[in-house]
């Protein structure tokens, strides 16, 4: 059974509708990616799943329960964790404090010490900078921290918005590998990406989004070989 | 002359700590939610009269009364937050200015009806302490020490406890805090409650050393604005620093000029800082 299901969601900002009957589902333990061009509604879909935007119609089902109307902090407590676009760190707080704030949901708070050790293992750079203010780090380190803060929440689903935005290729590769490793440890991940080529390489399943609706979906290896996708996003 | 200067400076510093404490309440609320609490002065008066009434009619020691008023201040802060602030928190700043100003008018109105605007005294003396050639009134020393303890506790709370860190996280990035599972509305109410508590406690401490009346909070509110600008808007430690500077001015100026020059110099400094260093001497938030 799918861990998260989005059924025919319509949503947007004010009068402006962005999502048009968007549907998707996440299988547990898989890394699913949501790709599409700029302004296609990927971030809007994530924000609607998280409850930062209320769906106008349609539903969001998490683990068999309708969570469409819950606020973000309740969803975080249930295990729906989003790493927002542009990192959104607590920039005046230290790296360690940012990670502590990640460990707010009750499940996560009990294992904070172990999780912190695990994070410092995956991202040794963060251990070196533990007492530094988050806002003073480089963009790549900040993105690492944003992902690490998400992991500290012990997500049942980790949703990452624009992982690679503004990062050097080497760093991007590192972060993709880290996500892949988490997926191999059993974490369910939804990755929203503009770097379509990388996203398809690293993921199990893919949704291609266009103008607020799902255009195409399937196992990533098939989507990668789809004529339309190759032409529109991969430039082949 | 030297002895007078030292005694006056010390006197000023002692009262300055209490000014700093009052200003901390104002700057904490602004730093966390960008709301300027115009009910700050009357809330200081609530603290003054709370301590006065508990002491005069129930015979409770002023410093015990202060603890009781701290709890009442916190609860009053929650109440004011949910009634007057929560719904306008994302509105343009004028809305929260007007709504907290309304709270200001209501407290003053009720207070004036019940207590008139006459002056009251907490008849409480701790004698005085002598250090070498200068002496300090005991009540002033106690009040300043209490203000320092409260400041220290505030810092421990904000930097060492989870709720304190939540307040800092919400101040930093409210949407992000929600994504981690932090219920931001409750945290904002807590921050507002603590801000009000600091104003109330500062008022209670003032009552142990100076005569009080229901409008007396107003002048401390104005001083708080000067202090907050001196120290940096939204910076609690800056408020303590600004309070000490203001206290020093009030202590030292009368030694060389007429006392009426004190506000002139204070507000000239206020304007000067706004012109030359609007982020305050210790830096504003962000």
C-alpha cells in the first residue's frame, strides 16, 4: 500500500490556481522524484502536501489517514518532513541548535543523541562546524544542514525541495549520494528537482509535472528513455 | 567631588539595571514578532500596583509578591496575545500598534477608576549598606540584584531550554519552525507572555524604591524606547546595556547641571543614535 496518496488536488495562491487535479503516490522505501520545468507547480504540490497551503479540493492521505486539513506542525509530528526550497535555516542559531530544532517531533526527541551521531557520520563537515552560526556557512554546507535537520526529525517521508539549486556539481553529487544512502536504509523520499537528468538517475520512480498536473509517470529508467522527456528535459 | 560622582554613578547604574529589565520586555516582543507593545507602560504599572496591593493589604513581602506578579504577568501576557495580537500578527504594523494601544487605554482607564492617579508608596525599607565612603540604599541594591538575576534567568531560558530555543527559532523563521513540528502560535504567545512578565516584574521592582501612580508606567515606557534604540532593536542584552547608559546619565547629569536637563540629554542621545547608528550600539537583530 502506498504511504502517501495525493488524490485530484486543486490548489493555489489566492485566486490563482496552480494545481489542476494533481495525483501521485509514494511507495514506502522508494525514492520518488517529481520533475518538471520552473513554475510547473512542484513546490506548490509539496506545500499543499505539508499543509502550508490548503487543498481547494481533493485529498492527501498519509498512512491510510486523511491529513488534508492538518497544519504543518501536526504533520511534522506524524512524520511528514519537508526540507524547503532555499534551505530556510535558523540562521542566527548554531548548527547544533538547528539540528536540535529538527528533533522536535516526539519520536525524534527520544533518539536525538543517536541521530546527531549519525548525522555527523554522514556529514562530517557539520560536526566541524557544530558551534558556528548556520547563516555564516557556505551555500553547500547550508544545504547539507537543511537535509540533516530534516533527518533529525526521523521522517517517515522526507520531502526535499530543489536539492541542487545553486550548488556546485560536486556538492550536488554528494548530496544525491547521501539521499540514495538514506533510501537504501529504508527511508521513503520525495525529491523535487530541476536537474532532471540527475533526479532520474538516482530515483526509483518519477512523476513529470507540467502546468500543474502530472504529465507522465513511471519507473525512472523508463521515464528516462521516454522520447518526449528526452527532448523536453534532457536535451537529446 | 569624586565621592559624589562615584555615589551618583552607582546610584544611576542600580536604577539603570531596572530600566534595562523593563526595556528587555519590549525588545523581546519586538525581536520575536515585530510587534511594538504600546501597552508596555501600563503593564509596568500593573506590576507596581500588584506588589503594592499584595504588600499593603496582605502583608506579603515585596520580593515574594514579585514572584506572584511574575506568574500573573505571564498569564496576562497570554491573554493579551490571544485577544489583541494574534489576529493582527501578519497585518501591517499599524494594526498591532492600534490594538496594543487599545489595551493600554483599557488598563489606564480601569486603573484610574479604581486607584485614581494619586501617588502611593510601598512602605518597605531595607536600611542602607555602606561600602567604604559611599552608601547605597538597601532596597535599591536588592532591586538591582533581582533585576540581574531575572536577566540571567532569561538568558538561561532562551539559550539552554527547549521552549527558549523554540522562541528563537520562531523569531528566526516561523514557517520553517512549523515544518519541524513547532506550534508557532503557542510559542509566540509564550514570548509575548514573557515580555509582559518582564515589564510587570520591572514595575514591581520600581515600586520597592520609588513612589508610584497608575500613569507612572508611561515614563518608563518612553525610557524603554530610548534604551531599546540605544542597545539595538530586538536585542535583549543590548537593552541591559542601554539601561545602564540611561541610568548613568540620570545619575551623573544632576551632579553638574539642573535635573531638568536629564530628559533633554536623553532624548538628544535618542535622536543622535537614530541618525548615526540606527542599528543601536550593540546591533539589532538580523
